[in-house]
C-alpha cells in the first residue's frame, strides 16, 4: 500500500494541508489499491453519518429543555422568549411590520369614525323591517305594534317574521343591535332598546385590539431579521 | 464578542447555536434520546448558574460540549449500559451492511453502526463522536479534551480502523 491509512484518514477528515492534499488526490486517481482503501473509509464515514441524530428527531427536546430553563432559571425576564419559527426574509419582515402598523392605524381610525358617526349610523347600516301582521302582539296590548325595525349588521340572518317580539328583542339585543319599536302615528318610539353594554363593549373592543396589536407589531420588529436569518434559528425544524 | 452565560440575550444565542451540537454528542454517547435531553438540560443549567464569561460563542460551546460529554459518559457508566450493550453484541453477530444503502440507512444499519461505536474504547469513541457528530475539527477537539491536535488525529484514525474491524469488513468491501 502506497498511502498510509493515517494520511487517508486525515484527508477524509478534511485536515490534510496542501501540497499533501493534492498529492493524495493524484495518487488515488491512478492507484487502484489506495483508491479501494479510500473508498472503504468513505463508505464507513457514510455509514457513521447515516446514523446521525437529525434535527427533526430532537427539535421537541430542544423546545422542551428551553421551556424548562426559561421557567426555572430565568423567571423574571422582562419579555417572553418565543418558540416561533421566523422563516421570512429581511424585506418580508419589514413589509410585515409596516403592514401591521398600517392595519393598526386603520383600525384606530375606523374605530374613532364609528364612534363619532354612531348617531347618524342609519346611512351606513342596513335596516330589517317586518310588518306588524306577521308579528304577535306586544304583551302590553295598549300599544299597537305595527312594525319592528332593527338596525342590524349586514351579516345578520335573523328573519323577524319567525320570532315573537320578545324573542326578537332579546335576540337582537343579545347580538348588540339597537332596537326601536314605533307606532305608525307616533314620532317617539314605544320601545327603544340598545344594549347597555354596546358602547362599553365597543370601547373595550377598541382598547383590546390595540392591546393585541401593539405586541404583535413589536414581535414583528423585535426578531431583527438579520439575527433570525444569520443565527439559524429558523432552521429548527428543517431537515 | 464577550458572552455572559447568565445574560438572557447571550444565553439565548448560545442555546440556539450549541444545543444541536451537545444534543448530538450526548445522544451518540448514550444512544438514548431522553438521557441526552437530561444531559443537555443539566449542562445548560450549570452554564447559566455558574455566571461564566467567555471570549466568544465558540469558547462557550467548547465548555458546554465538555460538560455534556462528561455528563453523558457518567450516565453510561452509572447505568452500566456500556457493558450490557457490549455483552449483547458479543452474543449476536453484527448484521452485514448492504452496499448501496449507505446513503439512506435503515434502522438495522443504524443499529449496527451505533453498536460498533459503543464498543470503541472511551478515548477513541469520544474523539470520533466529536468529529463526526459534533462537527468539530482536530484543533477544536484537542481544545475540548485538553489533548494535542496530533493526538486527536491518531485517535480519529484508530477509531476508524477499529470500526472497520467491528462492522462486517467484507460487506463494506463490496462495491
């Protein structure tokens, strides 16, 4: 045998420096015996690598250990570390952050619009109307109900004709609709019910949405795209 | 860049980069995923609690690999698994490795390789595992094990020679 096994081993490990590296390559190309020995080592290496624990096989362990460490070692951290995978590129991350900001802005704008426009909301919100003949009489017989009018959201599928007035009022109020019962000859409504919580709930909705949006936006910004792509965090589950 | 083992940001960074390495090393020493997970957890707890400062992430990595390697070897010794596995293998001849299956190894072949590696003396086995599963070069392995680079080179080579003897040589020869 012309080449020492030790030299071949170092060559396979990528640890052989020039000019020996080139010399080994040239020798292997024309010496069948050394080539056979080299291929034997190579096959062994393939077998060793083939039994390697893949990232897929331990990604759960990686996450579980992190969860444990985060809980036990660093309980007082100001911000939560997330086990999300951020696969988007740097431009995509900026675009996402920008989109979130725009959405948030639009949301706040729309919310304030609805609040101020509420008194004249009839123009924007469709009306459901049913004739009194189709509706059972209101319990208080003195007030003759001739129609039920509800300002409702477009998506509403309630058919007023199929319900008693009580059920209708209950359902509509449950869903947050404003309900108004009118006599045909009266200008003042016989019954005017708007869920007491409506304004509050819309207020809450707004603040809640803001609460949710802001961290989202921070999340989008926070994992600095360079970090996420450079440090290979996104490769957790890959392969 | 200095790395503080108890700093949240640097700990997080080291964890992301080093966990896969020490998980592989621990697994290929113990050949038990649960044990390897415990080893990793213990290694990182020590890393965090010691409040160490390293010159670079690589230095932190070497420290963690050393701790994980030692914990794994202790685990194997404690459980007496090394001896148990050795006895088992002695009773059963290793199945032959078929040519052409090297690229996608079946469970059987994987087991053959694992059992053969388990039979290596600790000194050779550690170098081979750090080289092949820890993706480290001779210099790094020498640093972790506190041995010279040429010593690493010799051990890596001897580990290969012994593996060739342990795994059915005739079958590996066939091309």
